[in-house]
C-alpha cells in the first residue's frame, strides 16, 4: 500500500522500497478518465521545469536513479563544478558534506515534507536537513542566499533553521522529548510482526504485547507499551505489518522478556525486534 513514484523517462510507476514497476496508466483504471493529472515535485519534474524556464542554463540531476544508471555521484559533481552557471537538482544526497566553491544560491522545495512523518525525530531531521543544505551556499566567503519553499513557514524547525539558531532549537526539542519520555531520556524498542495473512499477524502481535506486559508486571519491570497498530507502511513486499513500541530504561531486561514471548509464534509470521530504531515506518 505504498504510493508508486512516476518516472518520466520510461513512463513507469516505481516502488522505491522493493523495486516493483508497472507502466503508468493512460487513463484512470476506476472511471476511465483520460486526463490524469500528475502531482508532486520530484527531481525529474524540477529538472524538466528548469529546462523549460531557463533554456540557456544547464540543469544537472543527481539522485538515486541517475547515480545508479549513468555515472557515479563524483562525476556528476565534477560536471556541475566545471559547467559555468549550471544548476544542480538533487535529493537529500546533495545536502551533506559537499564543499563546492562559488555556489551562491540554494533552494529547497517542500521543506516541510519530513514534518509529517510519524517519528519523534521529525523536527530534528527537518532542522538538520535545512541547516545542512543552507551550508552549501556562500562557502568561499561571498554571501550566499537560501530560498525555502514550505506550506508551514511558521513551523519551529523551519524558523530556527532560517535563523541558524541551534541552541534555541535544542532547548525546545529537548524539553518536548523529556515531557513525552522520548530519547535521550528513554530507550525505545520496536517490535514488528509481518506475514501474508492480516488476521494472523494482528493476533500474533497482540499476543506478544500481552505476554511482554504481563511478564514485565510479574518481574516489576517498568515499561510503557504503545500499540500495537498497523505499521505506517502496512504492506511491504507482499507482507502485512503490525508493530508496537516499548519505552524502557532497561533494554537488556526488556529484551530477555521479549525472547520468552516470541518462542512459540506461528511459523508464517516473522518478528523483528529493533532497539533504538532509525525509523518508525
């Protein structure tokens, strides 16, 4: 149940998680309407719009697809540096660690996208991305300019990033983390069950949740369980996914309890236990 990304070059819809591809429909499969409108601002579309608006300015696109199908990222960057007046269009991979002289202007499209992710680090990652990409401009001493497009200009991560105010962002973020008991004040363990049968997966994750809660009470271990619920990406690579989170101050004791709860689960269900998960999707 993941939205497919439209690729202009091959007229395909592609899943960026599992690689599934299908030809883009010429008409709506539900009602037959022919004038399908494509929304969004992916790198291909931005590159195409730039080429139509600024015909004399070369646009160089660097993303997962171009770096995999054509040249290495280093070759794209070399081309960008050696082409006077060029525009580099890219994903987050162009925002980190690049020290390119004479870059005077940086633009960010849909800067608030990351704020909508169901992750307690969403604000931190948005602030981090914006400050990193802003740092690509004006690195040789000349004043650089950064233009940010967003539907939520009042969002605190965006405001703090605009002002490059690391300390105030940290103070606000750390206070919220403490009030809501999120890292670094607590540890998080994510338990994900997956399988091809939704009822079996749902029943299994509920049984695990009940057992670990009971064992924790019996051993006087204080934990807080959130869920279970369908994962944000509920179906991936043909498998349905349910999950829950455990907040704990004793990771090793909690893992010992989890080992006891997953011993006799059905073979058709896989269970993954992730300590300090990088993402919660």
